[in-house]
C-alpha cells in the first residue's frame, strides 16, 4: 500500500520500500501493530526542494497510513541528479 500511494502521488523514477518491523520486535511502537519502514525515493518533483519539503511531500502522500499502519518511517528522498 505504501508503494501504491507514493507512486500515485509522486510518480517517482525509483522507489524502494523496506519493511524493517522485524528489527523492532519488542519495541513499544511495535506492540501497537504498526510497522517500521525505510523508504528511498527518487523524484523529479524533489528538484530544488529542501529535505524537509521532500519529507513533507512523502508524509502527505502517506497521511492515511501514518494514522493506521506506520509507526516509524525513515525517508531518503533524492532528485534524479543527486544520485
């Protein structure tokens, strides 16, 4: 679902979503059933934007899941010319 929402909202050139929930077993946040995820996204729309603006775009795209499915999110957001 994360990939679908990000693909729809940002139309990235590249997207990698890794579920790291298993690394946090026993963590208080894991007890809620919400997951820990790492996202790497490369998108033209990030060109010229500060990291905080990029992260806000990702959070906006995932807003509904932040309330229900995601406890922690690690974001690596790049413009294509930054790789």
